């Protein structure tokens, strides 16, 4: 279940404010120039259009149309009320959400239009010029302030998202470099063991094999025992070298390093016990996690992401699923297409499903 974040709470507060300022007109405390039922219907339409305009699961064209409806409904509500009261706050809310839907210049035009509507409404409701001028100046400044505050907030959110993406990329690069360095070190140690100790033990075995043919039963018994010890030791050295060459990377630790300390996104990593993969498969899973997390931050509007890795004698499977908005027919970008090619080169595949949040499944055959 998706957690309620600050965006949801601010939207709820916005609805409460809208209902509060329209309350006198809704409950008959303020007269309207149109039928009460029609005025209430206009207000409901305003709220619905306002919510649709800031929704992220609808197309841009629908959001534009909803925002235009919001602006028109707010103007009609204000002009059809016998007294202004706090109804201009509806126009302030419209200006505040404009930056989420339309470019800033269009938002400024909306502010100008709102101010003209307030001017016309105030001319019929207020006789004193100083009062009208004060009212216009107040609401003009409030609209500009809320619009610029929303712009600042959006820029901050974009910067945080870009920093999170850069953090994921750097962590993934660090993990891959660490794995590469560890592999190089294992290979260096294995070569030294084989070239130095292995060579010496091989010579010792040959010398003992020659001594075994010498006369004397007592000497022969000790020489055969020494021969067995030397052969066992040589086998142990070779087994150690093989383990150093085939040591499996710690996939869970690598994935946790890539996904740690991400603001606004709760990532859960679950790697089943017994999963063993080589360096190439580990690098593919690290890159897949990097791309999945980046796309989740950039596009999914999600608060949590769960990544699990399981394996059996046939294949190793990574499944990542977020609680975001998803997409019925997701279009793969260059990153996911590149990942699909990487897994195909390893003998596996990658699939994306966006029906209920985004779900990415990556498979590689068992080695």
C-alpha cells in the first residue's frame, strides 16, 4: 500500500481551503446571481477539474483541458456571487497549481486574467476606490507569491531527483569497480599460489616418486607416506586456487550499496540464500538495479520499490516492482533496451510490465 506523502496532504489541505472559502455560497449565506443548484454544480466541477489537472495518471491533453475548465469555473463562481468574501482564494489556488500543468508564462497570464476578474467583481461589490485597490494589490501579490513558491518547489524536487539519480549511478559504478578489483586480486593470488607453491610441491612429488624406488622397506614406508601428504597438499592448493577463481560476488551487499540513502524512495532488497552467480551476471544485475531505481525516481511517482533475487538449478531471476502509477503499454527507453541486450548476451532475458506499478523481471541461466 502506498504511503500518504506531503503531496497528498497538501492536496487535501487545498480541497479543505476551497470548500471553506466557498462555504457561504454553498450554504446560502451569500446570494448568487445564478440558481443555487447551478452554483453548487459549478463549484463541484471546479474541484473535479482542479484534481484532474494535477493528476499524473492522465494524458497531458486531458490535464490542459481540465486546467482550462478550472480557470473558467473559478471566474464564473466569483462573478456570480453577490459579495466577494474569500472567494478570490479560489483564483489563488488556480494560480498555485498552474505551474504543475502549464508553462510559467501561461501561469502568469492566468494571474493577469484572475486579477482582471477580481477587478470587475470588486467594482460591483465595493464602492470605495482605496478598498478596491488594496484588495487587488493583496490578491495580485498572493497569486504571484504562490506561483513562484510552486516554481521553487518544483525546481527543488527536480534537483533532488537528479541528485538521487546521480547517487545511484555513482554507487553502481563503485560496486562494479570494487568487484573488478576483487576479481583481479583473486586472480593474482591464484597465479602466485599456482606458480610458487604448486610448482615446488610438484617437484617434491617427483623427487619422492624417485626415492620410492630405492632399497629399504622402512625408507619406502616413510617415503610413501610423505608422497601421500605431498599429493594431498598439492590437491588442497589446487582446490584453493579454484575457489579463489570461482568465488561468487556478494550480490545482496552490492545491490544494497546501489540503493542506499535514496530520499523519498523506500527500497527493499531480498536475495534468497544460496544464490550464486559469476562476475558477469552480478554486473548485469547491478546495472539492472541502477536502471530500475533511476526510472522509478524519474517516472514512476512511487514511494517504495521491492527488488528480490531468487535462483534454482535452472536460472537466477531478479524481480523489481514499485507502487507507482505504472503504464498499460510501457515504452522502453534506451536504458531498458540496453539492459535487454545485455541479458540476451548472457543467455537470459528482460521483461517489463506496467499494469499495476512497474514490474521488471530479469533472468540469467544458472552457471
